[in-house]
């Protein structure tokens, strides 16, 4: 420090630490303190500032070093390029090193690479350096430059330089050539080069090269070399090595997924590839993992999902074109691999994606022609599995779509059936393949089934059904467990993985078989197969009646637990073990369809033991009925609703199912059978497999449903006033009924008072307490079902069905069908029995409808000659009012010949047209009318024969003893009165016709109640009508009352009673 003039400068200090910050002193008298946390934060901030300064300094040093390195690298590369450009000068190793080290991928480098490949590829320069001391360095450099060659080809496969690049690459991977040039080490060197390239995108580069060449440029000279190069790793690597497995996987996922691969190759190259494809080793791969690696996940973009979808579709198409030709000579191992890989690929695709692949193929499944009703009864197709659809499906080119058609082509299916019959261990993979094909391509399902049934002229199909039953199903545990809870646990057991494909295959194929199997053929099994098990005749049922009894019980024991299962959400979405995409709901649909078809035959001509179809041992019927009634009330009483609905939400289904109090009507939404099963296990059983519950129990449930509904609507008051009135002329019942009541619609359910006008124009006496209306219904149905009215036609067996002529389809006539439907529904609702025969839809109905046509179709089904010689096509001819018209059964049917492969389809479509299509509008109108009165889900509790019993009564003798036990007496009468004893003695002496007349005289119905006279409401009653022996007995049908005078003798009682019941007079008698 320098002191000037004895003074210290003000900006300097005597103290050495004066530069440090001083403690601030407040002279104002107030103290100031800094918190401990503030001090620590300050210290921390200063520390971070120092660290950041150090990092900035270090980063600056690194950047400077990197920049200097880059600059130096550019300088070195430029020097090496200059050195390379001067030429090889005899030092191939250094020249190659210059190329590799200086490579940056620019156009100039590509030219240098071309120069190198031209020089090295000639004069054996490739292998010469391996003989010197620098062979290790040459080996390393050659690997690196081979990758550069491959990448160059991938970017510009049509350049002239690519030809020399590929020539050099194929030489590197030519193990035989390398071994010849370098004995003892050549093949291993080639394998090393191969492994190096494999793990650096070898096959993805070949994929890029091939796809960059336009399809029309198949003469490009690099294409044969690319294909040769692609097959070389599979020839030089050991099949047991992991490198081979990797190469094979990459070959499949890159080369065999190239779109239109066969169309990109010249003929000689195509032949070379087809003969060198390693299909046998594919069986050693983890095929599920392979397909999974090609499948996009949920987080993938839409473009990635689309590309993944296309890759799997292209692999499927290329496998079909290359592998199907080898099937006739394929080993069991190869056949198993082929079926498994095709199945995995189809399972990975969205359901129905091949339907949308090409709009031109949209004819649909022929078992559902002209019908969208998912609740149709009887045999029919099951729905596809509930596999969730992915993104929008791409529209495929025509050639790829044509190749995919090989999947369901008869030649392909027949080959698979023939080969798997020889190699029985491949049968389960075949069943898996069939099930997956029917899911991914539903419209081809029935055609494939027809092909299966037609194999070997039909004998092969019969043999296959027998084989599946006897070798797979009969021995299986499926359907053997009666306890539903235990059964559900067994269903999901992994040990059942191989059991489900065969079970579902047989279920589907046998359901399809029944579509065109007449009853004579169905029941012929008891005389054919049951006694001659080796028979392969196509004229008998493939399964004996005893086998069908066992099979149907197994089906029932599978279906019932799936309906009864409390977790219906799992049934809807749960997946069957080993069958990706097949849900339990789909299994239930398939099994239900087959059950219904077999039960329909049994109901027409019983062959199963008593109680065979019942599951009463597994449930308590009393609690079942109570629960059903409660669930039905919940459906009816739920007050909420909405226009938007989630079909996966049971409560949404409940809300959408409500119906207005005024009547069922068409305005409310009708729940399907599947929805009912989802909402309620019990209603699901009653709507899908009702025969599992005793008929009488179902009738009781039905009657209680009606009673509850009548109570809710105020219709159960016996003395309630009629809401509607009608005056009906006796000689014009139908017209007057239609004119006065036809406009009521669903209002016909309300109480209706009928007044009859006799033939002389006088109003008939009597108060309608319901009996007069019953008389009206009975008279009306007799008149409207008269075939002379033009609404109905009759078969040779006098069975009625809606008239098929065009006049019957006019709007006015359809209103008549609706009115008749309402009358039938009203009769069901009020328990009125009428004479009416319901329509059934089986091939055997055609025998009654048109015997000649039926015999012709049976002849065609079993025709052993060449079907094409019959000159049939997919049309039907009908004549109406002298005009003949041809109608196509399918699109372009007049130009589609009937062949050996499609004749089953033709037979079904012809029968379907005559039994259903031509009367579709009439039948729908009739059912609409019935539905106005009766909830459709109530009707689904009964099959056609049972509905006929409900409408027309049971065809049983009138049991006078039962009537006597359930009779009520009035006036002076009691059970011991002398006149009553005479009456019952006379009644028991009447023949059945007279007994029916007596019943009709008192109740207006000639048949006894379904469950006996205890169900007659009001009860059958007798009261005295005075002492006049000359007076005839009278009746009040409204209360089922017989007014019987006190006859003095049995003979007099008999004579007057018979006179009264046979007079057929109206209500003037009372």
C-alpha cells in the first residue's frame, strides 16, 4: 500500500480482507436478521453457479475437441478418398480400407463402391487376400464392405451397379464356391459373412430392394440374384443352429410378406424360389411368436396397424400359392405346420376382414338368405366369433384376393381332407383351421361345409362325421359333467385345448348336415349305420340314433352351464382355450343351433328316452319359476329408458326393453334371444333352449306372464266394462270382424263385447262375459282359414300355409294377415283354443308342399353321376296366372351352374325359397299381429309343435273323470243329487266326438285345457234349470255354465242332452 501525503486513499483499506463483504449495520436502531433457510439457499445457489461454470468450461472443451476431430476426420477422409481415387496400385487391402473408412454414403462414394465391386469381383480378387498374412484384416474389411453393398442395392436395385454388387454378395455367401477356393476354411468364412449380415438387416434390405422394383419390371436382371441371395442363408447355415432359426424367421416375415411376390418374379426365378422354400424346417419355429411379432399392438399408429394387417394378409396369400402345391406329397410334420400357420394368421386378422377385402364378394352366407332375423328357430348358422374388429380393412388387389380364395377352394379343402385322413395326428389342426376360416371369412362357411360333406361323393363327409364323433367327441370329457359349476371350470381347463376344436367342428358340420337331411334319411341311421357300422352310404344318417342321443346330451351339458353362468360378461368376452378369437358366447350359439335342430327332429318323431332334454336334476324348478317371474317384472317395470343404448351394458338392455302400458305393439324394442341370455340366465334358457324345462312348467310360466300383464292393464276384473264393441253378422263373421276390429291394432288386447246378428237379422240374446267373444274367435278362425278366401293354401295333408301368389302380398292382404295374427294372439292371451296348424320350415315340409320337387332334390343330393350333366342353374321357376317367371336364387344365378361342390347349397336355397322366401312378407305380417298381443320372448319359450298345442289345444280324449272332479254345482244340485249322478253316467257313455261336442256346448271349445280341467277358468259348472222335462239343456259359455233341467229319467236326460249339444245353434239356446 502506498501512503500519499500521510493519508490513506478512501478507496483503499489498511485491512487485507477489506474486499470481502461486511456485515450490514443498521444505525436506525432497528435490528435485521436473516433466516437459517435463506442462508442455506444462498449457499446452494452459489455452489450450483460454480458447478455450472465448470460444466460450461468442460462442454466448451469437448465441443472444441469434437470440432477439431470432425475437421481432422474430414481431412483424413478426403485424403483417403484421394488415395482411393489414385487406384489400387496392387494393395487391395489398403484400397479397401480407404473405401470403408472414408465412406459417407454420398453419390461419389456410391461410384467408388461400384468401382471397387467391379475390380474385386473379377480375377478372383475376392479370395486372394485370404492367402496372405493380412487375412484377418481382409475378413473384417470384407464384412463391412458387404454391408455397404447390400445397402446400396436396397436403395437402387435397378441401377447397373447393383448387378455387380449382387454378384459379389452371392459369391460371398456361396459356401461351396468359397470352400473350393479356400479348402477347410471357405465354408466357415461364408457362414461368418452370412451371420454378420443377418443381424444387420439382411432380409429387410432384400425386402426394400424387391419392393422398389415395379411389378411390371419383372425382367430386371437383379431380381434373380436377389432371390438367390435371399435363399443362401438357409442353405449354408446348420438347421439346428439359432442363426438358422433367426434367418428362417426373417425370411418368412420379410420375403414371404412381399405383396404379389409371384407376380414380381420371372418364370425361372419363380420356379427356383418355389423349389427352394424350406417348408419342412418351418415346423421347428415358434409359430405363435412369429405371427405375434408381425401383429401391431394397441399403441401402434393407424398406419402401423394397416401395414401389419397387409403383411399378414400377404404372407397368407404367398403361403397358399407356394405351399398348397406341395400338399399332395406333404409329410405329417409339414401338413401340421401348414395348417397351424394358416390358422394363426387367420386368427390374427380382424373378424370378417376378408369379407371387406373386395366389395365384389358380398353375397353373404346362404343359410341366412332373405332373412335378417337373428332369432329364427330351427337349424341355421351360428354367428361368427365375437373377435373385435381392428382398423378399417384395406381393399386388396384382385390378384391377392384371388389367391386368398384358395383358402376355401374345393380343391384345397379336398386335399386337406384327404391328406389329414392319412395322417390322423393332423386332424385337430384341421378342425382348428376350419373353425378359424369360418370366423375370418363367414360368407364362405357354408360353401366350405358343403365341400366337406361332398368329399368322396358324400361318403367322405359321412366318414368324417363318424370319425370326429367316435374318435374325438365320444371319448372327450366335454358335456359329460352334469353340475354346471364344475362344468364351467372344466371348460376353461388348459387340458381341454385339443377337445374344443373337434367339438365345435362337429357341432357346426352336423347342424349344416341337418339343413338338407330329410326325416327319412335322419331316422334311417337306426337301420343303416347302427347295424352296419362300416357302411359309408350317403343315404343314411352318419350318426346312429343312440349316438345322437349321447351327442345331444353332451351338447345340452355344454349349453346349459353357459346360459346358467352368473358371469355373463365373461361368457360374452371370454376366450375358449386354444381358439383365439372364439368366445364362450360363440360356443353357446353354435351348440344351441345344433341342439335346436336335433330337438326339432325328436319333437316330430321321438327317439330319445323320456326326460332326456330336461335339466330339472340340476336346478330347483320352484325357485326357477319364481326367479323368472321376478326378472320378467323387472323388465316390464323399469321406468327409465333412452334412445342410445350400449349392448354390452345389461342395464341398458333392461332400459331399452321396456314396453308401454297400452300394449306391446311394434314401437317398443324387442330383445333378441342373445340379449335375453345376457340379461338373465333363466330367461336366456327359456328363449334359447326352452325344451330343457318341462313343457307344463313353461305353460304355467306363460300363463303367469299373461296373468301379470292382464293385471297391470286392468283386464283381470271379470265384471269390467268392455272397451270396444262389435256387431257381427253370423253369415259374415270375417268381414265384419276385420272392418270393426282390424283398426284397433294392439288395442284388440282390451276387453271386446260381441253382439251376434242371426241369419234373419235379429240380435241374438245373451250377455257376453267372454263366452260370446270365444264364439266369435272360433267362428272367425274357421272362416279366415278357409283356403277359398285366397289367404291360405293347403298341402296334400291339409296343412295350411300362407298363399304365395303376388295378390297375397298386396298391402290390403297383408293387413288381413296382421289381423289374423292379432286374433291368434288374442286367443293365446285369453286361453281360447282354436283349430289352426302352424308352419314349419324343414326340408320334409317340402315333401308335403311339393312332393315332386322334394323327390327331385333328394335325387340330386344323392346323384352319383356328373351333376353338371343335369344342366341346372341357381334359379327357380314359378308360374302365376299363366305367366312363367325365372327367379335367381343368388346374384347371377341364371349363369351359375349347379355342380358337385355347390349342389347342397342349391338344394337348401330351393327349399328355402319355397318354404320361406315366397311367403316372407305374409309370415312377417302374421307374426307382427301376434306380437301386438303376445310378447315375442314369451312365444320363444315354445317350439312350433308346442305353439300349435297352445293355440289349438291338446289332441287328447276328453277325460270325464277329470271334468267331474273339477266341477262346481249350483241351485239344488250337489255331487250326490240324483240328476247329477244320471248326468255323469250319461256323459261317460258318450263317444269322444260327443264328449267334444258337450265341451264345446258349455265352454265354446271342443278341446280340454292343456293342463287339465283344473285350469278351466271359470270352472265347469252345472245348475238346475227347472222341472220341465221337455226343455233342452242350455249354457252360458261366458261362465262355462251348463243349465240342466231336473229330468225325471236317465233316458230323457240322454236324449235332450245329445239333441242340445249336436244342434250347433247359437246363443239363442240360453
